[in-house]
């Protein structure tokens, strides 16, 4: 069932990908930066919100008029800010939903990643409550509908003794204090919690990508400015509690649940919302999964260089005081509760070299389930088998292309993530004559299952990041085929054949 949902979601991303890939490169494709795009939209919401706050009056009588003033009298700035505030909030809902689906369908929520997943859920609740209280503050007919329906929802929770709906029986009963409370929640309380929540959400990640590419930000801002100028956000008629609003333009991004209160009952709406949230919370453990072994440090080979700390995308390695009495001051220490066994630290370790001739090949840090020594054996086994030129393909286990390679019967060596492959293994493969060419296949940057595998690999091969590929390696014998993980047909065999032809020339 879960696998079927994953497949369905991947197909959905495949459909979205086609037009997006035509318009953007990987660094600028919004589908590759959904979390960062959400943060960018929230920045727009914050900045436009500050402008609205300057003119907003937090009283029942003043609220509607102050928003009307901004929309009509100050349309060139206040009106645009109001529209930006709304459209950026709507855009944030789209990117959050896509972000959740993407993390789910590409399996980035299980094992030790549960923390980032679970801390995302309160963020969704906060953003919805922020949006709902925002509609409330305008105090027009829509706000009236939102206020009364929200009060029905709150009153159905048995913990409240006073009826909230009682506040909305008539205009006289509606107190400024209640209204100021809403304004406080929307303008100060919830934003502070949201900032803290986003920090908590990404704090276990090493180098979280919180800013999208500049051109992407500029293009999204321009698109929203154009939308704001063409279709400015406007209010309904002023709220009048004695009257029932006849026709409302609902913002379906935030208010889709409200009609359900009338169709079902407030109680069932809570069951629905809490039910969905619970299913999402338990998703990382449903069904339980066998945990892979965490990376293991062998002190005899650890020189305390810290490269594994810098490169681990999940903050699972830290330097701790040396315990073996050698001259080094520090050693690497792995937290097994954070490690997700991607192997990127092995790719970073200068002692993970297949050229070692004496003793066992044990680097400073290694993966017990996919050891550096086994990788070397696999290369030797896949090595030159007669025909020339011979190419060895290194493939990331999560890459869709692996199945196609297996079907085509090519010689290949599987790694947990392309970032697990130390550059010295490429040198070893070519300089020891195990192959005439090396083709590396992994997930396109922004889609790497382990966040930084593609980026670190490119930098190591380009000799921009330690450990660097040695200069003696002829780069015309090395090819890389990054592929978005949702591609239906990656054309890997064609890539392989094109590379073979280039080697023959
Ligand atoms: C306000 C809403 C949210 C924002 C601003 C946000 C932002 C981010 C950012 C910036 C990252 C780091 C991306 C990277 O550097 O690789 C991230 C990762 C992640 N997010 Fe969110 N997120 C939000 C909501 C959610 C929700 C609701 C979920 C799921 C229920 C979720 C699940 C995840 C997961 C699983 C990762 C980690 C992926 C990994 O381990 O590689 N996020 N998020
Ligand atoms: S990269 Fe290797 S040698 Fe350097 S600190 Fe980490 S385990 Fe030790
Ligand atoms: S295997 Fe991956 S998560 Fe674990 S310590 Fe190494 S780089 Fe970090």
C-alpha cells in the first residue's frame, strides 16, 4: 500500500517535472527547493505584513476601515502589500503540500529522519491558524463567517467552559479585547512560534537549504507583483452580525475545511483533522523498518581531520576529545540516533583509499553494511573482462537508473549514495586498469536522497572540495549522469553508449 502510494506520487512528480525541467535548470527548479521556497514566501508574508500592521487598527470598528483605506486610498502600496500578503500565503500552502508529498514519495521521512518529518506537522497547523486569523482581522462578511464557524469548532471541544460563539451574537457583544487577542495571535504570537518551529524543523540537518536561487526568488516576486496589480485582494462588505452573508468568495487554500463544518458537524471535522495529522505523525514507523547500521569510526585510521563532520548532511558526526592516547587532539564520533547510513562521510575520509596495499582496507569511518573494502572488491570483480573499451558504472542505490542498468547487463558497482564513493576509487579504477572509463549515476542535485551526495561528488571531482580527485586522472574518461529520481525513462543505456563512443575516439 505504502509502496503503491510512493509510485503514484512519483508519477505525479514526473508529470509536474516535464514543463518545469523545460523552464528551469536543476538549481532553479522550484520542485527541487520546496522547503526553501516556502520560507521565501513566508518572508514576503512577513515583510508585507509589517506594512499592513503600521496602518491596521485593532478595534472592531477600526479594523475594516483601516484595511479599506490600504486597499483603496493607498492602492499603489498598501493595496499591493495586502495582495502580496495574500498571494504569498497561498503560494506557501502550495509549496508546503508539494514539500510534504515529495519528502514522502521519495522516502525521506523514515528511520532517523523522523524528527524533521514530525516537526513539520505543527508548522502546517500554525500556518493554517495564521491564515484563518488573518481573514478574521479584516472584519468583513468573510471574517464574520470565519469567526462564527471557528467559534462553532472551538465550542465543540469540551475543555472550554465559556461559549466562544456567544461573542458573535450581536455587534454590541463583540468586545475589542477579543478582537485584540486575535490580532495578537496573528501578528505576534503565531509568527514567533512559526520561526521557532522552522528552526526546530531543520536544526538537525547540516547546512539546511533555506534560500532558493536568487533568480527564482526574483521571478516569483515579480509574478506575485503582477498578480497583485491585476487581481488585487479586496474585502467583502463590512461584517454585520445581525445579517447572514449571502455569497462569499472563499480562499480555498486556507478555508477549505469550513464548508465541512456545515456539511458534517464540528466534531467530525475535528476527527478528520486530528485523524489526518495522526496518520502523518506515525508514517515514519508504518510499517516498522529494519534500521541499517550506523557509520563506525576506527580510531587507528582517524586523524581527526573533521572532513566527515563537514560533509555529513545529517549532523551525525562530531569531533570529540581523543580517547586512544595518540598525538591527535580529536577523533570523529558518530551519533547512531542521527546517522542514516548514507556513507557520505566515507567518501569524505582521506583514509578511505583503495590503494592501501598492507593490511585490511579500514578507513577512519566506514559503513558496516557496505564497507569500503567491499567496494574495492566489487570494482575488481567488475573490472576489465575482455572487451574494450570497458566502462564501470557506479550507481546510487536509490537511483531509478539502477534497474535499467541491471536489465541492460552493464558492469556496475552500487553505492548507498554517490557521495559514498571517495574520488580515489575513480582514480583506482582507471589507473589500475579495471576499466577504461567510469560513469557515475546518481540523483540530480536538489533531489539527492541524502541531500548533499551529488553536490559533494561534483566538487570533489572538480577538485574544489577535499578529498579531491588526483590531477593525473584524465577527465575525458569520467562521465556523470545525474537524473531526477522521478524520470520514467532515464536513457541510461544511451548515455552509456554515447560515453563508450567518446572513449573510442
Ligand atoms: C512551514 C513549513 C515548512 C518549511 C518552511 C519547511 C522547510 C524545510 C527545509 C528548508 C528543509 C531542508 C531542506 C534541505 O536542505 O534538504 C526541510 C526538510 C524537510 N522537511 Fe520541511 N518544511 C516545512 C514543512 C514540512 C512538513 C509539513 C513536513 C512533513 C510533514 C516536512 C518534512 C520535511 C522533511 C522530511 C525534511 C528532511 C528531508 C531530509 O532529511 O532530507 N516539512 N523542510
Ligand atoms: S574524515 Fe576520517 S580521518 Fe577525518 S575525522 Fe572523519 S573519520 Fe577521522
Ligand atoms: S553515514 Fe551519512 S548520516 Fe551517517 S555519519 Fe556518515 S554521512 Fe552522516
